[in-house]
């Protein structure tokens, strides 16, 4: 399982002294070990700079000094006080250590070197079984952990593994003890050991590993009339916690859809000569092999296309002149039906000579693959409906499933865990949560709404003297709209025009909206391009009526209007049908006004004077391995007012697949200038909300982003305090309201009600959070159906006098209600969603190779990606 990367804070490091456990993969047992760890952290990021402790020792020393300075601003754990207190049940289990548990760490080296990590580990495990029979050990790359003290070793070993014998008849094995590890403190070494133990137990159990999740194939359920089945899987992550032992394991249930038929049977390849039909049916689907790979586990493969010029009898250079039929029958013993085109998978593989990532083409036979997931082209929508009906979505049902799978896991884990002095407590952990007050939404003319849902019913406002919804501010007028109407949509547009005009004028406070219609033959890229080139930036906004789906035309809409600095809106004629025409018009009108920068509402009390909030999100355009050919985009949304209503959008082009930017100084500089232009002063505090980023990337985020942000402030002479949060949406923390009581086996679970989902605004900053660093879980969204997942906020940097948890928890909860694309609170803060939407629009439509489509210095589009 994945775990929080805990480590030690050393001299001059985190607040609290050398014994503080910090959520970083950094140890400071002397400069060399610290340098090695930082270099190791860099090595886990493909695009990170390569640093050598031998050749560039000065560079490492400099990085360590910067990192240690940043660690001084790592805030300690704290709990808020606001809100109504309530105990909730979490899907976490406390792990307990036997008294005085000691483990031993050894460095291992094998010569000649085995470059493939899995094979390297497999070889060391074989050597350990031969040299130390009966000894429990865990191998992590070049490090070995044991539960008993062993002698150092320097020997020559003759391997029995087939692939190892081909590589060399003899391997020199050197093992040297480095340190003892005790469980009195939870460090990264402790988490690594027990994560490896859990993984090895799961690998040897009846659970089937698919990707990173372990599935119980014995519990699969068939979807009626779909020729597919649903398989429950076990997701586990080990992390530090505020418990007696300081460690807990988070357990969640995930589901995977797998076809009962092979791809060859399901696609009914009678139309196999039609390349376009085949490509549409299989492209971008994830498939699972029918056979077990060399590690005795099934593989999952992302299909990037179809090669109809090749079949099962084509000799391939990749197989040393063998055909796919010969290879599959010889290697896996499966019969190969005739008449199969080859499915293409483009994998990213590390070049052993250059160290760069190269794209390698792999081929698969349709008869050896089964479709997994919810591919829309193979009935994904219908399957999703069936899954909703079949899967346990209510909290009580989900927790029962989690408990059942956990019991199955603990049965095989207990004998192994006992040898390492580790056992699991019965029952789930109970955390003290607090329900924050629902934000009060203020709209036009003083109209307020308090709750978790609000609608733009412009004719249902009894408090208002006139039925005007209106934006709370119309500083950027929307009066002149150019509409491109295709001939086939002429009749529908006349009906839409009347309703949409009414909605737009209401949002503009009753002001008249002028539509200028441009009639074109069809909704196509060519017509879009010619229309925008003719009128340029003369309109406040472009409105395109789409009578058909055309991805190329949609991309051209965004590219052409962006180049002129004008916002655009595309509406489908099929959307404006039936009883929802009016509500659709209201939503479209709201979006159009927001794209111009007119806020729809504000949250009462969400006023943080002299504070700028910055949301950061990353988007990887393309699909599968094809993403390697396109640059990634980082979206940045920075607020320009104290009530977080208005945002300044920017985007940064990254290398393909990258998630960390080294070029934040320029956009951050622009954001500060924009804030100063709007407020005539600079902010005194800047709160960063950064979505994504793994635990292993935290040192890079601190060195490449936080350090650059601080340098920018220093260069501009701005004395603003920086607070930086890592926001993790997929935390897998499930929580449920319950009444005290115990199940038959003494564990807490039997008293959850079917509607036990906690209310919106539930926050947890104890028990399951880090014992030394400040972090909290927030459930801001409304859980009408299902068991929601709380969002994790991990604070990496804080420069204030004294940390006030209530302030940041209230800020995050309020910002979840400031997303103008949804009339209710959402899971993530609005700045992150705005940054995410803008990055997606930019990456999908505005990226020309490695460059963005240029736009004028003065633009009429404030938030074009909404």
C-alpha cells in the first residue's frame, strides 16, 4: 500500500526539534545521508534534475540548506474549535506494535547489476532465502529489513532463476548492516517495512492484483444481461496517525468492471476490415490479459489503436521473428483463433543508455484481452446505471464490505505480522469531527440563501421586489453577443433566443442584450474560423449554436476566440428540449456572465482582508501513452479581491507528464501586479491551494515551487506571509455518522444507519491525521447518494505568528461554495476548479505543439475555460 512518507526533522529543521516526524522523505542523519535521501527523492520524479553526491556535492549542500530553511516553517499539528462536535466512524484501523520491537536494516549490492527493479528485488529475495533460511525479510531496492540480527555477508551466488542464469552464471552479493530500527517513533523506515509486508502478504493471498489494487475474484457478481461482472477490490494505505501506536491503515473498497468475453468475442469482428469502426470501439479502453504474466499476475493494458495491416500470423521484429500466434501459444499455452488484427499499446520505457523516456510499441491479440472499465463506446452508460444499483453505495453497506474484505486480508496477514510484532486492532477508528456552519450565499438585491443547494429560479424570488436574479456585480457588461447559427439549427435557435435573452437580461439587472446573428451552412471548423476572422474582437462574446457534435469545430471555437481575447459559449440544440429548456437557459446565461468576469454570488463572512488565494491544478492532454507527445498544462487562478469572487487566470506549459513547475516566478509576479491594480496594495497573506502531487514529490514541490514563490516576493519587495496547502482529492477516507454500540465481534460498525453520510461541512483534524504536521480532512460536498470521500489538506508551509486551524478550515469550506458552475458546494475549493477547467481547455484546445495560441494583451475573457 501507499503511505505518507514520514521522516525525521533534524538540526535546524522542523519546529519541535530532531524527534519531530515530518511528512517528507528526508532524513538528516548527517549531511551525506540527507544528501542521499534528497537525491533519491529526485530520482523518483522522471523529469526532476539529476544530482550526484560525488560530482555535485556543492549543489546538494545548497539544496539541503534551502530545504532545511523551508522545514522551519512546517506547522505542527493543531485542532480547530468551530462547529458542532460529532463522533464519526472512519475506514481506518489502528496498527499495534509488540513492546520493544526492533528491526535491522542492511545495505545490499549485487554484481553484475540487474537494471530492472522487480528482477533486482526477486534476485535478492532468492539469495536471502538461500543464505538465511527461515528468516523474515523485506527488500526495498538496495535495502533489506529483517526481524532479527544477521551476520554481514560477502559471497558468490549461483542463481536458479531462468532470466538470472541468462544474465550471469554467478552474482557477487554483499550485505552490510547499517542501523537498528525501533517502533518507539514512526519513521519512514517503519512505514516502508510494513507497507512491503502488507504488499507481500497480498501478493501471496487469493487476491488478484490488477494495477495497484488487489481484487477478490471470488466475490465477483455478474451484471444481468450485460455479459460483464463487477469485482470488489481492496485499497490500502499505511500512514501516521494520532493514535497510541502512531500508525493506522486506511482500507477502502473499489470496484472494477470486467467483461466475461474476450475482446475478440465482444467486438464480433465481422467488421474487422473497417479500421475506423475498430479504432472507435477499442481505442482508449483498458483491457486485462486472459493469461497470467511472468509474475503470475494478470496485466492491464491501455489500448492506443488498431493495426489492421498486421494479424496473428505476421512476423514481428519485437518477437525476434516470431508471430503473435506462435508467441502466445508457446509462452501461455492459449489457442489463437484466426483473423485477428493486432491491438496497439504505446508504452513509455526508460532508455538504458540515455535515461530518457522513449515510446515503445507493443502488440496484443484481441483473443487474449478482456475489456475493463466503463468505456462509453461499449455500453459504459448502461453499465454505470447497473453498477449504481448493484454496488454498496450507502455508508452502512460500504463499511460492511470494507470489514468483510479486511477480515479476509487479516487472516493471511496475522501470522506474518506477528513475526514482525505488528497486529491490527479490532474495529474502525472513531474520530471527533466538527460540522461547520453552512455558508450563507448572498445574491443580487440582498437576496440570501443558506443551505447546501440554491437555484436560479428567476421567477421565484418572493423577497425581491422584482424577479431579477442578477449578478451581484456587473462590472464587465455583456451587451453585444455575436451568434453563429447553422441552417439546420435556425428553427431551434428562434425558440432558444427568446428564453436565453430573458435569462441574460435578468442576470444583467434588466439590461437589454443585443444579439447579432451570423448565418452559416453548418457548425464546422471552417465556418467558425471565417466568422471569427471577420468580426474579431468587435463582440463582447461569441455564441455558437451546435446542431451536431464536432470536436474539431469546438476546438476551433476556443482557439479562434482566444486569439482575439473574446470569450465564447457553445450550446447544443438538443439540450434545449423538453421541460428543462428554461433551467438550461439560466445555466448558460450564468456561465456567459461569469466568463466575462461578473460574479454570481458571494459567501457572507468569507472576507479575508489583504489575502490572496491561489489555486493550482495540472492537466495532461491526450490519452494513454499519447500524452508523452503533448505538453502538460498547469492552470493558476489567483483571487483579486478580499471576498474571493474575481480571479485572474494564467497557465504554464510543462514538459509532458510533469506535475511540478520550475517557472512559477513570472505568473506569480503577474498575479501580484493584478492584485495590486485591483486593490492599490499588495496582499499581506497568500494562501496557495495546490491540487495533486504525491508524497514522494513533496521535497521537489518545496524546492521548485515554494522556494521560487518566496524568491519572487523578495525580488518584488512584497512582505507577504505564505501559506501552502497540498490538496489531495482521492484520499480514500470514508466517514459515517453512527450511534455508539458494537458489532457481534466487538468492533464498531453495526450501528451505522443507511443514511449515515455526514453533513456538508464536516471536518476532521485529529485521530486519522498526521501526529506532528498540520493537516485536515474536509467533506464540503453534499452526499445525497453514496458514501463520500473527504478531501485532504496537507500544510507544507506556514509563516504566520500562530496557526489558527479554524481560519483555514473555514476558508476551504467557504471556497467550496464559490464555484459558479454548480449551484451548491463541491468537494474542492473553487480556485482549484477554475484552474483545472482553464488548464483542461488550454491543453485540449489552445496547445500548438509546445506553444500556446497567443492572445492580445487586453482581453474581454476573464474566465474563458469555465
